[in-house]
């Protein structure tokens, strides 16, 4: 019995340490250069049947350029919501895909980024370099990401959600999205 209790305590301690490694940074809470803290995913877009869709939480906040953005501002439109950080290698790799799909679907689909657990100056430099063409909410503390807990693991970046015109989560990808997968899912949800 005692060995089993020690084993359970040790397992809980190791699990806590593993989770802290996914969401941690240096002692100031800021990620360090070359950080690879992300939940690996294959980037495949999972589209949910209309009957199985859950309402997206009401989220919003200050963008990296000082404006404000929210899902509510896009009510009645399809929205692609992408969680990213400048220190995340897969996020950097998928940025051109998101930029291209956003440009090709402009008018029928809105894009909104969520910069997660990042230093603002680094995120702003990333946006200037990539010129993605849509705003990103600065979510340094991770509150926006936590609002989607149950749909997107809180440390899963990059992650991409497609919110349908009724404000429901219609599709999800964990990991860097591929052009064809994202374009096909966005088109399907937009044309419903």
C-alpha cells in the first residue's frame, strides 16, 4: 500500500513537472530564444458535424498594435482563430500558409491571431517580418487560450480553430496547418 502511494505521488509530481515544462519559461516567465515548448500535433484539420459543435467562448483583448479585437466583433462571419507565439518554430513555419489563405478568403472569412505567452516586442517584430495582414490579440498570460480549454489544450501551439457563422467551433487543428487542409476546411465551413 505504501509503495503504491509513493508511486502515485511520484507520478503526480512528474506529471506536474512535465506540464510546467510545456508552459514555462525563464524565471521571469518569458520564453527563451529557441524555445520548443509546444504540444506536437499533425496539423490535420478536424471538422465537426454541425450537431456536435460547441459555442466558442466570448474572447477579446488588446491587439499587438494597441487596438482591440474580439470574436463578438465578427458575429455572423466565419472566423479562423490561430494561437501562435514568436518563439514557436512550427508557428513560424505555418505563418505563410495562414497569410495566403487569409488573403484568398478575404471578405468571406475573418482571421484573428492569439499571440500566446510571448514577449510583446518579439511578437511585434514577428508580425512586421511576416506581414500576416490580420490582427492578433496579445495573450501573454494565456487567458484567451484557457477560455478554449477542452477544445484546445492550453499549451497547444500552434493551434487553429474555425468558428462558424453561428459562433460555434466548427473545426480544429493542433500543430502547424497545411495549406490544402486549411483551405478545404475554411471553404467547407464558409459555404455551409
